[in-house]
C-alpha cells in the first residue's frame, strides 16, 4: 500500500491522515464541507478517563487518556498552535452525586487520581458565582480540557506541513461497489478523485455522513445514529475546574433515553463554555443516509435550552453574556461496544473509522494508531469494534 484516501476531515479523519503520513504513506483527505464542521462543533473539549478498564472500549479510553499529554505537546510543537490541554479536574454536582456522593466516589476508585467529597460550604467557596446551593458534590482530579477548535486547526496545519493533500467543500462523496470486492468514489460533477486500487485504500471517517457515503455498499446502512449537541461561549470568568450538573426540563429526555448532562468548562483565554451532552428537540429525525440536515448549524431551540440551563446556575441576567454559539452532530454507533473500526467486510480496499460519539476528541488519536497498525502491519482490531457483517 502506497496511498490512502481519507474521507472526512474531523478529529478522526485528521488524526488518521497525520498518522499515515508519519508512516510514509501518501494521503489525500477529502471533506464534503470544511474540515471540523461535523461533530467538533458540539465538542467542549472534555477529556475524561473511564472508571475501569474491563472492556476493550474502556481499555481504549484508558490508553487515550494516558497518551493525550504527550500528544498535545507534540501537536502544538508541530503546528505552532497551543491546543489548550489542561488537566484541571472537575467538580461533579449532578443530581445522583448530590443524593449519594459516597456511591459515586466508590465508582471512581480506579480513576488513577484523587477523589473527595465536597460539602455545601466547600462548593460555595470553589464556585462563588453559582446561584445553586448543592448539599454535596465530588472533586475529581483526573479530568482535563482541550480546545477542540484549536486542535482541529493544529491537526490541519500538521497534516499540511507533512504533505497531506487536503481538499475541502467537495460536496457529497459516495462509495460505489464494483464487482465482487472493488469500490469506486463518486463525487459531484467536475471533481476528479484518485480512485481506489491495489495500491490505494480508502478510510471512511466522515462521522454521521459515513452513512450516506456508503449506502450502496453492503452491509448497509451503517449502524449509526446522529446525535446533535450544542455549546455557547460566555463572557464569564472561567472556573478553576470543569463543572458537571443536571437540569430537570419538563417533557425532555434525550435521544439516548437519559437526561442530558451539562458542563461548565474553563475556556482558553479566561472565558467559559457551556455545553450539553445531548441537544434537546427533534433535530435527529433525519432520513437514513441524508447528510443535509441543518442540525450542524446552531439552532434557536438549542440556544433557548442552553440559556435556560445557564440561568439555572448563573442567574437571570446571563443571556447578555453569551458571545458565541456552535453546534455539531455526533455519530453514535447503535451496536454495543464502541466505535466502528477496521476493514469493510468483503471490500479489501475499504476501511472504516467512525461512530466515536462523544469520545472522538479523546480516542481519535489512539483509534488512528489502531487502524493504521492494522492496515500496514495486520495488527488485529478487537472484534467489538469491527463492522458487523
């Protein structure tokens, strides 16, 4: 194999392109839109280690957590961009933690860092601007923050400097089957693409748009669902730690069946971000394989939700402090086990790396290494991540 075409320019696609170039492979990276306009818009840069390492997915997350400090430093040195990595810890004042902090503390015994129960007075001292007054919470050492938008730009610059051919705003790109095991790439009229061959493979890493890109290739459709998320930037002093909390909203349960968790994040530069784990509303009802949803763009509904949430912790006047609003669609694998990684069944030139859901920023670099190792050296990928036949 001398060349690879990567479809998708998010965290996953860019980390794959970077890793391939580091191994001496010629890389074309193609994106239907601009790089970083898929799931990244929903990210607020939270990096969290798993509570245990008893499954392949949690083992993957553990490796990813351990590699990020060095990865961030290397990426910043390559690109000249500070990606904002900061191990700042977190304050957990979610409802279940307030009700039983000792139970939540026990879950974090293997987190690798210090975890302690906070009293009401300690929370007030740590978070003096909070209008809530939770009775208890947890201070968790092992959580970190990174700037997702700076990371995208750093990866782009690193890839460009290494010789990756990045092509953006190409419109929809489809993968079509040829014969018993071949594939071809089909783009909008007038755009020529390097075609797959024995010497050029394709990695499908286009997030939710991977569904539409591979709809003609069995087994399809990919087991993915789109889960929107949104975030706002606030002109409020950054907390020293990440802050995780809930808000009971009448009539709302998120698409995965759980109430959304919200986070207040110290943004680089001294401001704050506020984001949701899952956006509310009906914006996930896309036709299977339709990448044209407007859920990638911030919505009035999403803003109203985040304003309501912000008022619940900062007070009624907080809306005037909003200085930015962004959104994205996270690709969630609907089969249990983690992201979809590995060779496409029956199509030896086609590989897949998608379905990272909310963990794309955390595990993107380590899944890139896993997929490239498998492509070049035949290293096995855990069965839990492989595409079902």
